[in-house]
């Protein structure tokens, strides 16, 4: 059974009470192809190539006018508190596929567009691309979960997570901190 709208709304204060900075990352996930998930302990990123082996460079869901992959979607980050709410049947339902999970406030107020984030030796930049959750989010986690992340009054909370470009090449691993750069 999927999470209900009432459960999601009741959990919103808990979700928004996540730390504002210096949160450990977990569940590093590579997506080499559609519906494929490979969990790893370390990921390397570059501004030019995003995450080597990811489908971003060959089959992106968002492209620039010239047909190349939009750099603002190289890295996907999801709140651990949101994941724990919606991903109830972990044996039967796939992981959403976000690059990593972090227990941190991902709202626009805390992480405005352009905010730099140090993760391991890599530097990420928060994108202006809004992550509204695809039809797969709705299928896997339910209509209420899809509606909740897209509710107009919650849009600035970025409940479906944030998208980032790679500002500086590097690598990060499970347990590294995500740190806001000033």
C-alpha cells in the first residue's frame, strides 16, 4: 500500500526539520540504463561527462537546444526523510534512482539555485531545473506522493529532491558530508 496524502502532510514538519548543512550522504546509485540501478560505495563526476557510465550523457530526459544533455540534471539528490516516507516496499519497488540520498533540507530557502555544495572532492551546483517526479514516481510510490511533491504551495520545498550540475570534478563516497559552500 502506498503512502496517503494525510500521512505525507502529517510528516511535512519532520521532513522540513532536516539539518540545514553538513549532512552525510548515503545510498549512492548509478543508472546506466532505464530501470537499472547499481549501488556503489563511490562515484566520480566531471563537468563534461557527469557521472561516467550513467545514461545522462547518452539518453538524457532533458536536452539543450543543440540536442546535448542538459548539465543541470547530472546529479540527482533526494531527502532521506522523503525517501523513508514513500519507499515502503523496498523488496518489490525499485529505488527512485537518485544519485544519492542525504538527510538535509533541500528547499529553495536553504539551497537556492546556484548554491555550491562540496561533496567529497567534487563541487556541485544546484540547478534551476525543477524535479517534479516522473510518471515512474507516481507508479512506484503512488498518486498521493506524486501530487504531494508537485503541490504549488510545496514547490519551493523541493520534496522530490534537487538536481545539480558538476561544477568541479571529483569523487564522493558513502558517508561523505554534503556541505554548503559560501
